[in-house]
C-alpha cells in the first residue's frame, strides 16, 4: 500500500511538472528557423507538449509588422504572411488573424537582424506592436526573442560597407538593445544571441578563405566546413546561367548546428528544463558543445 502511494505521488508530480504550451512567433526568417528543431526537441524529450507557429515575411522589421496591421483596415483581403504551424502545411494569413487564431500562451517578438543593434529603430515601434498584441491576445505572455550577430566574414565587418568593428561589436549592441527592451516592459528574453556567442567562444582561431580559394577547396572536398565551425551561415557551389560554378553564401542565418542550438535554448528556457532533459533522437555534430552553450546562456540570464 505504501509503495502504491509513493508511486501515485511520483506520477502526480510528473504530471504537474509537464507543460503544454502554445507559442506564436511574430518575426521573420530568424524565427522560422525555430521550426526546424524546436518541436522535435520537445517531442524527443518525451515530457511536454507544444504547438508552435510562426508568421513569416523574410527580413520583416517591427516597423513593417505595424504597417501590415494598419493596412489590414484598408485591404482586408491581403494575407502577406506565411503561417507555419507544427505539423501543418504552410498557409497565408493576416497578422491579426494569426494572433487571434488560438489562445497562445506565449507570443514572441523580435527585430529584423539589420536593425537589431539599433535602439532607435526598435523601441518606439516595439511599443506599438506590444500594444497591438496585448489588445488582440490579452492572455498571452509577450517574450523577446534575442537574435544573433552575423558571421565574421560578413560585409558589415569588412570592406567599404563596414558598419561595425567586428562581430563582437554587433553582438554587444544588439544584446544591449534586446535586453533593455525586455527590461523596459518586464518581459522575459530568450537568449539565443548569447548562446551563439558562447559557442563561438569555444571555436579555435581561424582565417576565412578568399572566394577563389574557397571555391577550389569545395571542389576538392564538398564536405569542407566553409563556416569554420560557426553555427551561422553556409556556402555552396552553384552552377550559374553562364554554365560556370559560382559560390552562394549565407553569412546571416543559422545552419543546422545553429538551428539545433536555437531549439535547445527555446526548450530549456520556455519549459524550464536542464540540459540533461534534452533527449535528441538524431545526429548532430558537436551536439554536447551546442547544448552546453545553450545551457550557459539560459543559466547566465537567471543570475
């Protein structure tokens, strides 16, 4: 009898600690990447339930979200957003309809990556978006999704179009922008940008190859890591209209490792779970280091 009682108490504790969350991300490609591994991490961990959705327009800043909400009044037929929901096909939708499509527990907001280091491009518009979300979904907790700095060979850090001294300066500015925004409203913040920096801190020193050198390297070894271990960006060989091989590079978005890192941060943060709760049924290069970087970001935020 005593053993049965103990088992019932343990079962009850497990049920109570399990969560079922409905999460909507208002964002762009930097939130679309959450869809890649976050739902799988939740399922594989075998404890919680998740409905995740994201509204998507590539490169969409907060200012444009506001304009789209305003345009709904004069053009109600327009559905400018791709709407991605876990396990469902993509549909088109208006932002207000996405916000009202379910009783979301959490709605995340973020800035477009080029404006993420800029307070003057973020805070005033964010105030209006926050007000709109509160009106359309008063039950939802608004959470800030912190994005990341670009890869070290991006033009923002080199050449004539240089904006920042280096990758770290971009991170410092966006970090201050997002955290000051969250503090201003008492919002929680999902520290993906911090996790990316944590992982980068463990990478060995490297020198990126020139385009010519990189093209030759990838011809010799198609599995060459053009990102030099970073979790941001990838480079591929593409045959152009001229019939010649060219490089196509992405120095902004997360690659597979980065998307997994992002998923780990979201899981540990939103479900309040430790690193050892992640039971990922799949292969991932440097999985343990990625989980460790995510764990550090979440823990440091609580200090």
